[in-house]
C-alpha cells in the first residue's frame, strides 16, 4: 500500500532555545509540487523576510514541477515540459527552457558514471510499471505484474544515445520515435539544488529543505547547534518497528537523499513491487530497504541514490567509495545497516553528537 503520510527521510530536529537575537526560526510547507510534501525551515531576521523568501522557494518549486512533469501538459501556460517532449520531440527538435535542457544534459552526461542504472530514457518501461502500480493501488485485489516480454519490448526504446541535445539551439529531439523520457530519478533532487542556488542570493542562508526523500541543508541553524540533525527513516516492517528513525546524522551545507522501497510501491499476490526499476532485469530492485547518499549537490545525490540502490551491495559500496566527496548508508531487509567510514564521524549510532557550544 502507498504510504502518502510518510517520508523517505524524517528531519530529526532537536530544537534548543534560540541563542541568537538577530534571527528566529520559521517554517513553511508546500503540498502542490513533485507529488510530495516539501518543508522549508529557515532562520530569518523577520517574518516578512522569511515570507518573501519562502514565496520565492515555493514559486520556483512549482515551476520546476511543471517543467519536469511527464504526465501533464502545461502548454496553455506557455511551458514546454517533459510531457511536451514525449509528444513532439519524435517529430523534430523542440526548443526548451534552459532549466529543462540543463537537467537533461546533466542526466545524459552522468549516465556512464551511474553505470547505466539511472537512465532518463527508460520512460517507456517505467510508464508500463506506473500504469500497473496505479491500477494495483486503485484495486489491490486485482493487482498484477507486467509481463516481462512486454517490458523487454519497451526497453528496446530506452537508448540514452537517442536523446539528441543541441546546446547551441537549446533544442531536444528523439532519434528513436518511440523513446520516452522519465526524469523521476533525478528531477526532484535537481530542482532542490536549483532552489538552494537561488537561496544563495537571498537574506536566508541557514535553512533545511525536505522534499520527500531529498534533504538539502544550508548553513548551520542559528540556535547554537553546530549542525542540522537529519533522521533517516526506518522502513516499515517488524524488523524496523522499534523506532521511526533508523539513523541520525549531523551536518550542514550538503544534501542527504534517500531512495527506498517503502513510499511508492504496490503489492501483487503478497509481494511488494517498488518504483525503482533495474534497467537490466526490468524488475524492481530488492536488495535494500533504502540507500542514502550524502554529498553536496542534491541533483547528483538523487541520481547516485537510484544507481546505488539498484546495484548488489559489494558493487554498490565500491561504486560509492570510488566517487570523491560521496558517502552512503545502506539499510537491508533484515534490519542491518552499513555505512561508509566517513559517515561514522557524524552518525549518532557511532557516537556523534550535535551539542550547542556553551
């Protein structure tokens, strides 16, 4: 069943009395972008400053949501988005907003680094899984799994090289007329990083954004703590029943992005089928309950979390450890946890704390 009320990452705020007289903490929540609840918590010098900046954050998220949406058209608003490309790019080059072009370019350029595990050209097979998941959620008693041969035929049209990007003209076209884009593995994190870059030009620099499984941290909180506390959600199930938080980490000025099997999924014949589809098997990955990536850029972290989730553990760990300034936490179905060595310096389970300076 779909857990719409839960997040892949819970913010573990251990609030202390404010020690700064120049700023106070404010919170805003948006529920109309990227099919998730987005919370924005920040310190500002006045409620007016926070309201103004929060409005900018909300507006930017709304626009990026529309730009990266593959299921709805916004051409009446003058927006050429992923839906538009899936309809028209087979017929020739389509000019797009630089923010959409840059996201597509980033995703294509990182395809090899992610060992093909994060592929935005997988829209056709992912679309089949989406249809079966939606039907299964609407009528659980009749839930079914897509036929593998159907998925294989769709996957023939998932070649990233058939996505043609013209940098000079800022256009997109499909060499394969049956190619379809699905940017769900990258878009939310990429959008969150755009929001973070926008915040650099505002009066708000101490903040934390939580967009489902995507957390972006600005400067430390202005209440005396050296870092923000981020709680990695414990997946549902008996082995994780003792707490809602599997791990707490303390850091700032970076991103914490989690891919897991316990938010977007459905069940058929008692088996859980998550939304994270292995491009090799065309079936959902099931090695982990979740994989969390910690690195500076949220778009990069989003892409890497999907890739690491879809690899066997030894390969996944070697992959993460081969990347500079990237750390990870793996949660397994049996309730065990693994993390890269650097995470132990800021993980609560390894003795890290987040005490305010006296």
